[in-house]
C-alpha cells in the first residue's frame, strides 16, 4: 500500500514539473512576440523622425523677398523732347543713375528708355525704327548707341564750344562758394573735361571774388575739396562780420557829431 502511494506522488510531481515547463515556454513566447510587435510599431515613428531631421522647410519670408526682388519696376522720368540742352542732359544723367541703382541689364536699357518717350521724341523713335526696318538696317539695341542718337538730335554742334566759353568766363560774382563750385563742376562734366587737380584749383581760384581770394590764396590746403571748405569758412566769417561793420560805420558819424557839439 505504501509503495502505491509513493508511486502516485512521483507521478504527480512529474506532471507538475511538466506543467511548469509548458507555462514557462508560453510566457517566454508571448513576451518575445510583444517585444517584436512593439519594435515594429516604433519603426515608422523613428523613420519619420529621421525624415524630419533632414527636411528643412524654406521660410516663407524668403519666398516673399525673392518674389519681391523679381517684381521691381524701374520707372524712368518721361522725356517729351526739348530744345533746352540742359534739360535733355539732366534726363540722360537721371536715367543712367537709375540704371546703375537697379542694376538694369544691357538688353533691357533701350526698351525701358524708349518707354519713357513722349510727344515729339516718341514720334521720332517710331519713325527711326520704321526706317531701319524698311532699309533692312539693324535696330538700336544698346544704350550707348541710343544715347548717341539722342545727342545728335538734341545737342547742337556749337554747344561744346559755347560751354567751354562759359567755363572760361565763369566768375563767382553774387553766387555763394557752393553754388560757384557746383556750376563749375557741371560745366566741366558736360564738356567732358578731365584735367589735373592743380589745374582745377587754379581755375577755381581765378573765378573767386577778390575779398575771398585774397584771404585764402596763401592758406595751406591739401586738395581741391579742402580748398572749397576753407573758402566756405572764410565766406561765413565775412557774412558774420558784415552786419557789425555796417552798424559800426553807421554809428561813427553820429558819435563824431556828438563830440563836435560838446
């Protein structure tokens, strides 16, 4: 009887051991499947993170600035045609300043300039283009060529000689130092004069009023600009002393008469 009981206990122990093994295998299998599924779920998120790390969206203001730079318009002053040479040269100078400021390409300069033509100048340009087409001649495509054609039309043949004569006879007279300098430089620029600075200094000194020239001739100066600044200071001193001189001269006869009465 005892033997049978021992055998039963042994069988039960063996069954319990087998059940424990099965339960351990099941737990290990389920945990590994969970680990695998979680790693698979996280993989797309990691891929998305990597993708966003490399992708850098272009800021909106960059697109806006680029679009704005492409939409810049260059509005040139209208030119109606004139018999006044100075008015034409002022227009030409302004157009070239705008071309340089907006960095206008060479192929756009002539179309932009001709769009500003009005009145007689527009009629002249239309007729010129038509004649060139009829005679199978190349049209004007460069700004320098258009400028030369406009100069032949608006600048008289004797203008340069007349301008040089004005420059040689230029004197300060009733002008301020700054006005005198500007007029001299304008004449030189329009006459196309390029000279040594010492020649310009001599030209400027020769046209000064005697009162200012006598004061600055012996003063030291570095260059033309420095000379002009010295002349302006002397001019200001003379203007400040002018009222005191006049008041002093007006009061002097009165004082003298009072002395004679006493």
